[in-house]
């Protein structure tokens, strides 16, 4: 299974080089483990680069699948490897596995458990309200997005599993999904 995370290293040109960790999303421990020596958290981050020269927005929409990834780390090597950690929240309900609406919430490791409990309880309550017929899925999702943005200043995004660099990517092919 794993607790997948993406680790993005900011370059001097403000673009990012993106790497993967199979276990980095469990406890947000990378916030303290990523340093200049070794920059890959003693092997916990794969050395192979998934992509380079990518914008922060494209990390979200092209790589950060909220159904798969649990965390995102943004590393600033120029600032003594300062690390900003983000918890990834999937904003859909069961049956929507092919839908990639997510939120990246900046969180300190000490506050991670509280965030996860808040999100899980809010989403579970909304699922119950949907089951009772009081709200549609669309209305519940809009409410969840508004809450996570207003209360946690989250970056809500839609993940698209067809990378922008894919030569077959067109508006027509995307509308078929």
C-alpha cells in the first residue's frame, strides 16, 4: 500500500524538480528529515526525478492525484532546505475514484492529526447527509470545498491524469473521460 508523497525542490528560476516517496505521506516527518546532506531523506525519497522545470500549479493538476498521494512537500534549497508540508485531501466520495478533485492544505506536522480528524469527520458527516437525501453530492462537495478553503486556506484543484506533456493530450480527448 504505502503512504505516497511528492517532494518538489524549488529551483532558482522558481520552477520545481519533482520526486516521489512511497512512505513519505504517513506522518509528514520529511519536514524535519530533508536537509542538504542527504537531500533525499536517507533514501526515503527516490533519487529519480519524475519531472523537472514544472510550475507549482502543474504539480497539482498533472501529478498530485488526491486518490493516491497523501502529502506534498515543497523544499527550498536556497533557504537551508526549508520544507513546507501539505496534506492532500480527496474531495470526492466513494464511486468517484476516477474523479480527481483535491485540496492541498498547508500544515505543520504537530497539527497534522487534528487536520486529518477534522477533514475525515466533516466528510463523513456530509456523506451521511447525502445518504439521508438532504443534500446532493454536488451541493455537499461545494460545501466541503468552501469549508476547507475558508477554514484551512486550502488550494483546491482538479487533478488530470493525462499529463500536459502527453503529445496525445487535446481538449477532445479530455472530454471523452
